[in-house]
């Protein structure tokens, strides 16, 4: 058991190491995706605005605009044919959806591409080596240049339209100079049309401000927050904390599993030492609970079989004592017999005792074979009425004073009285029921049958004293005799009905006892499926 859990803990440790590596790689990937999205959001609005402006220009005007924008941005700009760029399918689709493509080229450098809206063959490209304030200033210059094409009262609406259409990754607003929270020098510079950059109060981002000459508006872009990738030491700390929590939770789960399995091992040891009443707590909610339930079922079966074995040994010793004593007495009397007639009488009595012993041994062997497990059952199609008639013909001479009757319960089956059963065992069950009824009947025993589309039934009734309802449940228990003196006188051993119950059990049916409405005595009933499956399993 300890070696098993050592292997389990070793496997869990390997899993934890693998989870740690995968977690660290995942966080690094998340970092990279965040950086890519940050760069794309910063560049998207500016480069889409320039690409839109280029679509309405002639080739000469495009060259002039590219030269002007290159000086403003501080980065080289050029128009390239898309088929000359080394792009994969996902990158091409991103450009065709109107998004800006940002490709890292170094520690701080990126290559930016934006597709011209009206000409999908041309791409505006920029090789940015370092993000600088000049890029932010140029972006505001382009926006102001676009806003000046509209009257002052229409500029706020146009700015909102530009923000939504071009996909700027930060806020754009038009505010009045008096509403700005800036110092006097910055206010003067903004009023003169200069561009001013200020930090947020929390110093976690910056705003870019530029006044629009001859209008009351100041263009404010931002706050533009700085991208802070998760540092490596923070990733390691998060990974260590996560692995510790996973390890603790896993240990607690495995520890609980270990205690439950140790309980199973302890119960198995107790059963091995002879304490058959040992059981474990069973819960069907998980695999260990189902294993515990199966273990308890096994223990119940072992306890029952050993109890049957002890009862069988006790009953055998008890049942053999009387016929053996009579045989010994018969042998002694033969030696003292004075004539052949007396000797013949004693020999006949001894022969009866031997037959009784033979019958007892036969019943015990049949019962033991049925109790040990599923016997070899060979189901075949047979005529139930003919089987009942054969059994009645065989048993009728045993007690001439009892009249045997055969009938049917309900309507006769349309397709004949055929059923599927094991002929040898079904005959034995029927013989036991009829013999039992004949022993207790006064004058009459009635056997009736009923065959339906799916199930069939046999009822054996007698006009004897019947069985008290309080004893119906235990009547099929091995070696149970409700009236020991009467049963002994009639030759019963308490195994016949137990054999009947086991036989019908292996036919996936059940045996019942009740009161006979017509004859007033007992009624024993056998009910089982008319058609047996290829591999029969009892209900």
C-alpha cells in the first residue's frame, strides 16, 4: 500500500512540475499578446487616418504627403504592393479587416502596415525604431488638420466619428482651454497652438494637448497608459503560489483517498482474521465509494455462504443421526431375529433408511451446487403442460389418497404452452413443490399454469392446514421447518423449498407463497420470463 502511494505522490510531483512549466509558458504568451495588442491599439488610429487621406490623392500628392508625414513622425513611410510583403494568411486577413498590422523587429522597433481602403494592392508601411513624443505630436497634427476642414461647431462630432471609425486605442476629446488643469506656461503654449504633454496625477499615463488656432477648442488625447508587462519575478511568484495551492489541495485529496483505502485494507484484514461482520463506509458518489460498496457486498456474500456452510454442517449432522441410529438398531435386531420374516422386515426398514439418506444427500448436493454460483443452465423450448403432466404422473402413486388436478389460470395461450427453461432444474422445482403439497394435503392438490406474452406462472395449491402469513418470508430459508415433528414424520428435511427458490432465481424469476382461495390451504407460485436471454442474469 505504501509503495502505491509513493508512486502516486511521485506522479503528482511530476504533474506539478509540468503544470509549472506550462503555466510559466502561458503567462509569457499572455505577456506577448498584451504587448502586441498595446502596440496595435497605439498605431491603429494614426496609420488608418493616414491611409484614408492617401486614398483621395494623386500619385504626386501621395509622395508629397508621405514626405511631410515622415518628417512629422520622424520615421520613414512608404507605399508597397501587398504581394511584395512577406505575410501569412492571418496577417493578410487582419489587414483586409481594416486593422493595422504591427510586427516586432527588435527590442523596441516595430514594422507597421496599414492597407489603403480603396486599393487593397497598396500598403502604407513604417519602420519605427523607437516610440517617441514626436509620434504623439504628429498624431495630433494629423487630427487637427482633419478637424480644420469642418466648422468649429461640427468639430466635436467629427472627432467622435474619427475615434470610432479609425479605432484609436485611447480617448480623444475637445475641451475648452479654461477647463484644463495645467499650469500657466502650459496654458500659454497651448493657446499659441503648441503641443504639450502632461502626466496623470497618478503618474501612470500621459495626456497630449494641442490647441486648435482660431477655435475655442483644445484637442486632448489620452490618457495613454504605459504598457507594463508582467515582470519575470512576478510570474515566478504567481507560479510558485499557484503550485503551492495546487500541491496542498492535491495532497489533501490524496490523503483523504489514502485514509479511505487504508480503511478498506483494515476491513479486509479483519475479514481475513475471521471477523466477517467488518464493513466500510460506502458512498456511490465516487469510484472509491463504489469500490467500498462492492467490498461490502462481497463481505455480505462471504458471510452468508459461510453461515450456510455452518448451517449445512449442523443440519447434516442432525439429519443423519436418526437414520444412522435406525440402521444400527436394524443391524442389531437382524442378529437377534428368530426367522426370515423378521429379518426381511428389518432389511426393508434399513432399505428405507438408506433411501432417506440417499435423498438427503441428493438434496444437499443440489442445494450446495445452486448456492455456490450460477450453474450451467442450458435453456431450451419445452411444453409446460406436458412437463406438469409428467411430474403429476410420476408422483401420483406416492400417496393414493391425494387427488392431483391440472388446470390453467385464465385463458389458454394462443401459441401453445411452450416456454424457455432449463428442463432438468424446472422439473426438480416442480417435483419439490408438488411433493411438499402432497405431504400436507388432506385430499386434493391442484396444479395450474398461466402463460402470457412475456411471463409464465405455475401455482401449486393444496387443501392442507396452510402456512401462517407471519412465516411466509422465512419459509424458503434452508433447513426451516415450521412444524418440525409433522415435517419429520412426512419425510421433509427443510431443503426442498430452498432448492425451488434458487432454481427459479437462476431463471430470473421468483417464488411466492400465499393462501389458496379455492382449496383453503397453501399456494406456492413460480413466476419467470417466458423467453430467456442468451446470457441469463437473475433480477
